[in-house]
């Protein structure tokens, strides 16, 4: 059997890749991190990560997928054999945890979207399951009432169903969806910016966003860890997404131009989202602090409800924006895994989609478990949200950087960064210099390793020296989360790597990479 690979349309790749990069992290998490890490000062480590690591690794992933015409594990296998394939599968399995809890978060966003038509804007009150926590703001009370009830489990399969429908026909159906989502996301964000800047004191939020506090970036190393993780997450690097998406492009595509375009669209959207969020919240003296969840589900609705008119309209608009941005990202995570399994086993797309959707939905249910384990809300409240928080620390905070490190080592040292550079330059108007090889072989892995080591030392010190009554009381949850993540990713990657790879007709697995027609071309 000869494999016929999907192909993007004229703008399909740009919409799909930028849609993957633009998600919840761009809209909310960037703003929360910017406030936490010195506002304008956060741009320094973020831009360092963006230019020194983000753009070069984006070019690497796009060039790798386009040259090999395969998804992440198979592409790395052709660079370094079984060890490379293991890294690819490990990265995808780690990303599958992110996919499952990301879809759980989207399920909560769907619940908030339904509530934004009326029930969300009720007066502050208490939640029966968290009576020890006292009275909460209306948005927080609605959120905790929702996630501690069994009704929330209805929203998770709805989001999975939408993902299945979008990826069902491959690149064609993904392109149709993102060609609607991406333009609408920009339009909705511009509307929110105009509303924020026209509010009294809204401009003060923009001043705050771009006023740096340099003391933080030199005194707190976690700002660098946060910036690097943010950059990898928002550019969809380390997931295998960009490698899979680039494999659907013809070999004559300009990958340097594609990388610059996707990175620029992502960074631009992130910056205007920061302007929108800061202007909306500072207009009502609301501090944009907290993580992604608290910013998304509690803080921003508190600002929207104070609009002088149409607060329900803007509430629906905001959660619609979140759902579209989240779906365009979750679809790309889903597709990266589907593409890799099809390449490995030559399986039917529809069969792979259905199997992973069922397994993924069960995983998402675990992160949505409404069992209350913390009625005082000293921590996360429910068992599902607590597990989500723990897994997020490892799969997002550590996993993406680990994959990025080994990806650079494999391509830079075992395969040769020069080969990727020469391949990309052959079809690019903007040629890469030797600096690309230096970044991939030396600069990127060293910077990632330093961030990982010092970031984990800080986490260890915080946990062992300063302690945490909440974590100490629920140490079993933290231990279970780490154990499940490590065992599932390592054992799963080993099994998949050692499994027999399907041999496609007209293609030699060993002896070189296939060219555009599927023939082998030894280098």
C-alpha cells in the first residue's frame, strides 16, 4: 500500500499552525505571567526565549516534518533510529496528558459560556460543597458550583465530539474549521481591546503592562522558567504538532517564511491580548493576578460584569473567543497523535480517531472528577482539579522543555543541523546562516538545560524548606500524579518504539529519507 498524505490548501497551513499556537495561554496565561513577573520586565526573558529558541526551533520542527514527510516520532527515528523515535513518542504521550486536561478546561469554558447567558452573573454566595470557604465572588461561586457537580461531566464529551468532527477528514476538515476560527478570534479580540481602551482608566492598564520592574527578572529565576515554558506552549513546540502539520505541505514550501509568519501571528495576538486584559481589568481596579484558571473563570468576568452596558453580550463574546481558541489548539494536539499512529501502524484514520477519542475522554473525565477533597479551598478544591494542577506542573512545566532539549540534541548532533538548514534554504528566499547550526547544537540545549536545572532546584527548595500545608496534606495526590505521568510516558514510548513499523509500498525505511515521490535518497 502506498500512503497518500494529506495536503493543506492555500492558506490552510497558516491558519492551522497559527490556530494551534493561539490558545488559552495567549489570551489569559500571558497576561497573568506578565503581571506576576514584573509586567513589562517579563517581555525581556520572553523575547529572549522567542528569538533565540522559539523561531529557530520552529524552523527546525517545520523543516524536519517537511523533509521527512512524517509525524514527530517517525521523523526523529530517521534522524537517530530507535532512541530518536522513543523521544518522539515520549513527547507525544506527555502531550496527550496536556490534551486531556486541556479539553477538561475547555469543558469548563463551555459551562461558563452557557452560564454567561444568565446564571453566571448572579450575586455572590456560598457553595454547599465548599461551605468552609465562606462567601465568594459571583464568578468564583459559579465556577466551583459547576466543577463540584456531576453536570460538568456532560461538557467534556461535547468538546471531544467537536474535536472528532474537526479532525475526521484530516487536513481538509481542520482547514475548514480554522479558516473560520482564526479570523473570528482576531475580530473578537480587537472588539475587546476597543471596549477596554474606551473605558475610564483603561489606558492605565496598558501603561502598567509595559512598565517594567527589572528587580523581579534578576531576583527570581522562576520568571525565566515561566517565560521559556510559555514560549514553548504558545508556539506549540515540543508537542510534535508543527512537525506533523509541516508533513502535510509540499516539499517546495518556504519553511523559513512559514516559521516567521506563524511566530509573528502568535506573538502579535499574545501582545494585543495582554492589552485587552490589562485595560479591561485596570479600568475597574481589578488586579490581573493568578493562574490561567483563576484569570479565565473568576477575574475577567468580574471586570466584564462592571461594563456600563451589554455585559452579558461581552461575557458571551469572551467565552466564545476562549472556546474557538481552545478548539483550534486541542485539534492540533489531537492531530499530532493521530498522524503519528497512522504513520507507525498504517492504520485507518477514522479507527485511530475513535480509539484515541474514547481513551482521551476517559482521561478528561478523571481531570473533571467533582469529588471535593478541600472544602476550605486552601488548594484546588476538587480531586480532578488537583490532579490537573499536578500533571500540568510536569507535562507542561517540564515535559515541553525536556522534549525541546532532546530534539535539539538529536537533530543537531546525530542527524546534523546543517542538513536541515540546507534543506530549508533550498526552498527559502531568506537563507539561514551557520548561526542556525550553532543555536540548535549549543545555545538552545544549554539554555533549556540551565532553565530546567535551576527551575527544579527552586521547586525542590520551596517544597522541602518552606513546605506547604496543602501539598503535605495531599502528598499522595502529588506522588500519584508524578508516578502516573512517568510510567505512562516512559512505558508507553518504549512499547510504541519497539512495535513493528508498517512498511509503505515504494518507500525504504532504512537507507535515507523519502523524497516527494516516496523514493529513497541517501545523503
